[in-house]
């Protein structure tokens, strides 16, 4: 079982921001009192701890033009960095100062550390820092990381790693929306994807909690559409939802004794009053109404902070760093305490004390009671002129409190600090958790789960699928007897044998579903077959549709001058800027060519470009320039040149990426009128010293107005 002294996820061992530890520090000083050690860098995310290792997702220091995210492993006894692993960010709209957003998670059984970057790349690393597996959600699922950077922190539940991301992928995941994913924690293979939301307002970072409710093991999480959702942990099946806010939910719920406590800081659904603190009974199915609320109090605005509970009260902090206490039985506000003026981090409750930092750089140790709150300790981190914002929540492990800060706002990119509060030697090698295996049980079979849920294959290759059976409440019944399974394919070429082995077609690409039916109940897995290079598509006839593209709903066939083309239509939705990935994430050293064309609509022109090995080369219509992006939001990494291009005229774009023996990557691009001979010189180029070594090809289209593609070629470098 999980050691109660470990803090393996962002919200701690109970996923509620509390710790059972006692005899924790009541006073300390950043200059030495009760201070074990300090690191000269911090983070905007909460560190996690297992045994004698602390892990923190932060950014590299120094040259902002070479910024990478990095996972740092620290020995908790000495405060020394044991190892770090760097992640180059790609296909992301998050700027450098918002990197390192999500907290890592640790598997209590194996010690494996999971990291979700602001580029939506998911990676599993061993306790020694070895990469075990990685999944590129932008290239596999069309994941979008918006400027806000609100990447979600994963959780480990049994054999599953669970998180959510905004995606617009292929097939049944083609509509832009927030999706919930469960991956096999050992292999990274997808177990299920759930899409309970019909709308999307904004990005969020609500971390799920897991609870046993009326015989169902449920995942409870805030959505990007202002609703809280419950889904079955084992299957992802939506159970209930309750809409409470007109914006996304940015914090987490707390579950205790059959009650879910929820908060938000935006405009309410049924009133113009802002903010809510509420308790609900999580019974029923489908869309729940206000009758599910035991009590609700409005007017308090905890947009970012998640609540914590003791036996009598709920504590949370509003956007203006006002700490509020609410009676658990009635919801009545008991008292408030002003801590600062800005708040992002959540309070942590342990040993009868609240540990909470503010964005104004103040860190408090407080003792709450029925009549008010006693300030046991108050420290300013940084200086009055340059306070260090505390955006992360504290973490508690083995008698210590760990606090991370960001650099002062006047020094953008400054690393901040990490403080280990509490003296003495602490930490062991870690504890052994549960195995995450499932035992047979449950009721009648009501759900069929095909594993893996997603497969990416080369032509002629095979994938073995297995089937698990669950009852209506998502409880595991048994593994299906292969003889009882009827296999079929839907919208997909290839065949499935009686043992569940799918054989891809020998040539060409394909996308669709492998279905398994047991006793009249069906489940499916998603399959894409990616044709090998070289490619050459003129988008005439059958070549006007490539179902294996990741975001295949964002391009539509069209015709110009009686010739077939692909169009990225004008788009005013959240998915206006589309990165249309076509190939495998593990490809490298190839060239992409395509003809592009734009029009003017409402005095605006769209942007159009190509993607090669996670680099993007983009022609900007309104700005009349050409840019090369290793990380689009990182302006210091961008190379740009002026480039005048006309409307209603075809241009040829060519982009070549080569991994070099010295460890760098050479990225070269050229653009010229399609009717003219290819120029010898490259229009734009970059030698990247923090390179993307692999990545899929793709097209880029920002639908400010229509843009068009024709005559696509992708081939190995010549």
C-alpha cells in the first residue's frame, strides 16, 4: 500500500490536499530556522515525493532561447540533484514562462514517474531517469495546448494513468473537445478515451478524484465547459454531470462520506452572481440539477485554489488571496482572513495547520478554528521589491513541507527557489503499492472493452487485441473467452482473426475500428494504418481523403480551376488554428513539399504552412512573412524573414529536416511561386541545438480565411 508519508500526486496521498502526518513545523525562516535545504530554482507546479526522492517539473535556466522543460530528481536528505531529464517543447502555444505547469505523478507500486509537458507529450521514466515509454498526444490525438498553459496533472489509479486534454483528432474524436484518457501505466497503451462534454469554453487543470459511490468506482473531475463530471474509472463511461459555471472549472473537487464538495470562481449558471462553494450528493445518472446540491453558497470566488476539509469546515482561497472557512453541514461562511491580493495555489491541511502560499510571495502557516485563524508563521519569499510568486501548492512528506516559488515578475524567466521546511534526515527508498490487477467479480456483462483502444500500424503489420468484460457499474467481470468473441471491422480495410489479431492491408493507408461482440454487447478499438514514405498526393478523386490523418475533419476536398485541392475553411471556433498531422511520431530525416494558396476574406488572410519533425514553417498572410518555429510560442527560438505573397496564387513550400552527427538538427525551408523553377538557395534555416529528433509530417492552416493545399509530397531526404 501507499506510504502515507509519500506525496505522489499534486493533491497528495488522498487526492484532497491533506496529510495525516503530525508534529509538522509551525515556524521556519528562509534564512535558516527549521530549514533543511534550499534549491536555487523552483517551479509553478507542485513537487511529488516517494521515499527519498523528490521530483519536480521545472524549466532549464539561463538562455530563454534554449528553454526546455525538465524533470529534476532531488535527494530529500541532501537537497542535491541526482539527475534531470529535459523535454524539448513542440507544437505548443504555451510560452516559456508558463512551462512546467503540470505536476508529475508517481506510481506508488513501481516508483515510475509520469510527466505531461506543456506540449502535451506524456512520458514515463524510471526512478533512475530512464525513459520507459512516451506518447505524443498532439501527433496521435490532435491535442491542443493553448496559450494559458493549463496542462492537467496526471493521476495513477491501479493499472491506469489518467489525465485530460483538449483534442481534435480523427474519426469519432474529430470534433474539438476536452477528452479524458486512461493509459496502461506500464506500456503507455490506451485503455479508454471518454468524451462526456458537448461544449468547450476554456482550458482547465482540474485534477480528478476517485471515489466509491453507490457501488461504482467513479472518476470525478471539473470540465472545460463549466460542469463537473463522473465517469467509471475502469471504462470511462459517463455516469452523471452537473453544470455550475459559465466558464471552465479550474480546480478539483473533494469527496468525503458520500458528499462531493465543489467550488468555482466564475459566473454561475442560474444567477449573475460570481463564484460558488457547494456540497452535492453524487447520486443519479445523466445531467443532474440544482436539486442534487445539499447546500450552495455564492459570492466567494475560488477560481484556482482547490478546497480542503477538516472534520468541521471547508477551507479555500479566493482569487484575491482571501482564505474562507465554511461549515461542512450548512455551508455557512464562518470567517475569512486576507492573506494577500493574488492567489493561484491551493492550501494544504495537515497536523491541524493550513500551509498556503500566495502569488504575492507570502507563505503562511495557520491554525484554523471555529472562531478564526491564528497566524503561526508568515514569511516573504524574495524581497518586498521583488517577491517570488507561489503558484504551486505545498507538498508534505516525512515531516517536511516543500514549497516552490517562481522568479520575481521583474525578472521574467528567473528560476525561483525550492524550500525544504523541517530539519533532520528523512525518506526511505519508497514503499510498495498495490499491483493494480483486477479480480473477477461484478454482475452481468454490460460493457465490452477492447485493448489496446488505439493502434498505429504500418501496412502489412498485425495487432493482437484482447477483450475485458465489465458490468453496468464498470466492475470487472472477467476476461473474455476468445471463442466467445465475434470480431469485425468497421470503415477499415484488413481482417481480424478469431484470436483477435488484426492484419493491416499490405499497402496503402486506412483508418477505422476493430469491433468485438460478446453476447450481443459490443466494444471497439481505433486503428490507423500509415502508408510508408514516399508519399505523393494530388488530391484528385480518391486521393482527396486521407482518413489516417490525425485531424482529418479540418481539411475538406475542394476544387480550383477544375482541379482537386484540400481546403482549410474559414473557422471561428476554438480550433481555428489547425495542425493536421499525417504520419508517425517516430519518423525523422525527411522532406515535405506542398503547394499553398490563400484568399482574402473580410480584409483578413489566413496563415498556411507545413510541419516536419515537429518543426513548423508558416507563411503569414496579414503579416507577409515566413517563420520557422521549433516552438511557436517561444519567440526567441523563431527564425523569420519578410516574404510577400499574393492572394489567389499558388506557391510551393519545401521543408527539409536533418539530424546531424554533432547532435544538432538542421532545418531548412524555401518558398517560391509554384509556376517558377525551384530556387537553389534556402529561404530560411535554423541549426537547432536543442533539437526535435523525431516527429510526424503535417500541414498547418489558420482559418482566418480559406487556405488551400495541393500536390503534397513527403519523402526521405535526398
